[in-house]
C-alpha cells in the first residue's frame, strides 16, 4: 500500500485516462463476446494440435510500429459448459512452440502453415509451458458481455518487433498433462475481409494439411525494448495485463524467469535506454520500486491502483535476481502507459 501511495505522489495526477498496452482482435469484440468456442490451443493429453492465426493489419492499428509484441491472452466463452474456474490444478505442455512473422494476405491462406508466412518466422516460444490453476474464469455474464480476460498469457520468450502489415501467429503443442480438457475460450468465424482467418491440424510439430477453423478472440500484449538473458538463456518478460480507461487496477506480470527468484518492478516516468554495468539496459527513469518473490513457475505479478491520469508518461520494467545472469541479475522489456 505504501508503494502504491508513493507511486501516486511521484507519478500520477487526476483527470484523464491511460492508454492500452494491448490490442483485442477482432477489435469489434473488445467488449462483446465471441459467437463460438474452441479448445485447440489448450488441448489435453494425447491431443496434439497446430493452429495458425492470420491477422489483418487493420486490426493491429493500435500497436505502434516498432513495438515489441510479447504475449497473447484469451478469455473463456460465457456458457454453461465452461467451469466457473479452470484448471483445477496446474497443467503442463512439455513443449509448446509459438512462431510470429509477417504473413501473406489472409484471403490466400492455406493449410500449409509455414508457407503462409512471407519469410522464415521468428520462434518466440519453445519449451515447457505451465498453465497455473484457476487461470480462467467463467462468471456467465448476461449476453453480449464477455468474461474477464485470463490473467495467464502465452508469453513470448523472444519478443516480436511489429513493423506493420498482416501478422501470422502459429501455435503448436503435443497435448498437455490434463487428462480431459473440455473447456473453451471464445472464438468468432474466420473472415479474411474483416479480422482474419485461422487454420488447424491435429499434429505436432508443425506440418501441412491444415483446415479452416474458428478464429480466437485474443489480446496481443506489447511493450518496448528487450530484456537480457540469464540462467538457461531465460529473458524476463513483462506485460501489463489490464487495460485502463479512467483509472483502475493495473496488473504487471513477470514471467520466463528462474523459479522462486526475488524480483522488483521498477516504476518511472518516460522511456530510457541506459546501458547498465552488467550489459543489461535500464528502460525507465526510476521513481519507485516494489519487490516480490516469483513462484515455482518463474512468474510473479503486482496489482497497482492508478488514478485516472498520468503526468506525461508512466513506464515499468522488471528486474530479477538471477545467479546465472550477468553480475547476478537480469532485466525485462519495458511497458508504458501514456496519458490520453
């Protein structure tokens, strides 16, 4: 609480709103639920899947050119088949691969997944991925109100620098440790003329022969700058999980870090690019910090109540104590909230 009050005094003032650090695709579903549902990218044991989104550039106008896309989040469809909270316990994918890159026009997509990219895509995630217990909620709000966004996101271990244009995202996994997934994030029909298209196939790793399928309503998170790697090449990833209009509670989440590591969220005013003595980069001009202890999955978050405006720009960066990092610590990318 003292940290939040200090941050209010140092950085915040009254009377405007805070700009988003993510974009909902399709834009039309930002506050309206999807019409269908699909569980492809969270499928259970013995159910490998490959799934690709082709996203039209018009849907990505809210992402600044040069911004670093660093995660994707979903929300549950609001219907009776979904549990009130899910999963009941942590579930694991032993190898979850995600690729990102510029793609061909979505009207020309085929089931040959990699051929839908303009060039070799960037592998932004590779390796084990844990979905923590109770990551998704279903409160069954009245139609057409959607459920809240999950506070879990598919974090990009390597952020993708968005340079404009249509974007392809490719997900592929061998099935999780969950014995019987029957839970569904929301989707809408594919449409190359509006938001984009999706293709899927029941294989891992990525192959060919995919078929057209429903398009996930999803949120693309972004920030600026890049972190520096530590133990096992892990580079901390920071996202702002909640978009704010008129103030509210922001959730800043660190991931892709060593298990149970001490960490800090550094809050400041304005972007920075200051080399540190260990080769990492300071991406904000620090005003105040708040410490936390990451969990066994190398994740941690801090909620922060913000007034309805900023003085100029508020920015945030994560720092993690890591014995395998340069000089014993690493840093994350930055995220920025601007007055609007």
